[in-house]
C-alpha cells in the first residue's frame, strides 16, 4: 500500500465486475449483456453525431435526453436525472440521499456495489436477510432507517418483488428515501415508476445497458420527485458537469424512441429464458423464478464453482459467487441467443453424464 494514498483508500474493498475475457469463440453468459445488438436507429444516430461539433462540450443538462426519457415514462423532464451509467447515478444517490445518522438498509444477498459505495462515502448500513426462498421480505425493512435500496428484480437471484409490496414498503417509510434499482425490470418485472407521483420519497433507477443493448455507451438515469432530482444535480455539478457525451446522448435518445425494437428484443429474451429454464429443469436443475435477463440455478449435490470451471473448459463463461455460502452452489447464467443457450445445455448434459 502506498504512503501517498488518502486514508479512505486503505479501507476500500472495490467492486469486482464480471470478467471480460479477450478470448475468441466464447459463449459469454457472465455479465448480463443483451445478446441482441442495439436498434439500427441507434447506429444511424451515432453516425450522424460524428461531426466537427465534437470539439464542443455536450449539453450539461442533457435536455433532449431527459425529454425523451420523460416522454417514455409519462413524467416531466425535471423528474429525470441522467448519468454515465446507472452505477454513476447510484454513486450520486448514495452521496446525496442515503448518507444519514440512521443506517441504510439493503438485502444481505444483492448487488455487491452497495456496500462498496457505503465504504467509499462512510455510510453506516445494515443488511436484511432474504427469506427462505431468496425473496425480499418487506417486513424486515419496517424499522427506523436512513434509507432503503434494493434491485427489482433482485441480483443475483433474479427474483422480482411485487408492486403491492413496494407500495407497502413506501407507506411504512415516509421519512426516508426508498431507491428501487430497476436495471433488469424490462424482462418481465412490474416497474415502480407508476408510484412516483404518489410517493415523494421514491427514486427509481434505470440503465440502457441491458434491455436497450447499450452497455458500451454508459447511460443510466433516475426518476423521482423533483426535490430528490435536485439533490442529485447538486452533487453531479459538484463532480462532473458533463457526464453524458454527445455520442452517448444521440444513441440513447434513438434507443429510447425506438419502442418497437426495444419491446421485440425484450420479448425474445423472455421467451428464450423460459425455454432455457425448462431445459435446465429437465436436466435436474433447480431454477429460481426470474424476472430478469438471467437465471439463478443449482444442481443438487454439485459444487457451483466446479460446474463453472467445467463449463469454462468448454469455452462457456458464466458467473459464480463464492460468498455468501448460501448462494455458492448457484450459477448465474445470462440469457443468450438460442444457439448459445443450446450450447450451454449440451455442455451441461455432457458434464453431468460424466
């Protein structure tokens, strides 16, 4: 450790992203990327944005992008905040809205970036255990807190929380912010955006990385009450006034406006997921119910790390989490193309037959 580091750096345990291997001919099912490319209209918009104007700074307010997002969700532009991927948006959320005297609450098995942000911003937190079937238990959050955050559907389990349960959670937590991280919501989970105008303490975050196939552009956003959005803007403008570059803005607007392509690819992923689940269950796997573009599954009596390694030998990359031990038998598998899913099933059949 360097003597030149700031004190906070010594205590950080950084988030570890999914592997991005550089090998050819991989079936890459480890980082929940969309197997289908972005809308052709996105590529057209990106080509159109390449001009001499790149010498100019982008719009610091991203007004056109905010207007497109607002229109797609039935909200007003001043209810939208945009950032360089939803991880940056979440970082600002933790700093602007979730740092209080009482502890922040989130599930014990969830997106592993949450405790990283708490370490970075010195936020006290408590985890709330998932239920016996890995479900989020709203009753565990009915206690004093400095805020609540969870993904819906949850990660890495993929299990969605019903909108009625989110409403019950909001009603019981009028004095703290409730953040619903909807990175995977478009693959069959009901969004909480419809509750925003009724609950001023609700903030919902979205990303264009998953359902709109734009992980490479890094665009995310938050939707909520104007007071919450103003807090995020104050933090953003104290950090980076230009988080959305001109190309990202052009591509994001085109993706959001091409509703037909978005809905078609989401349906393809959902249909493929259901077929993959059925095939894995036929092999004897236990698969948790998923509202995401991935599944969480285990084979009774088989070690999750070993299965992951055996698949890798066959050039198939999935995600395995060693901790906590409760989920170590499970494999998190991104939904791929039909061909990729078939290759996965064939590999699993071969491994299990051995």
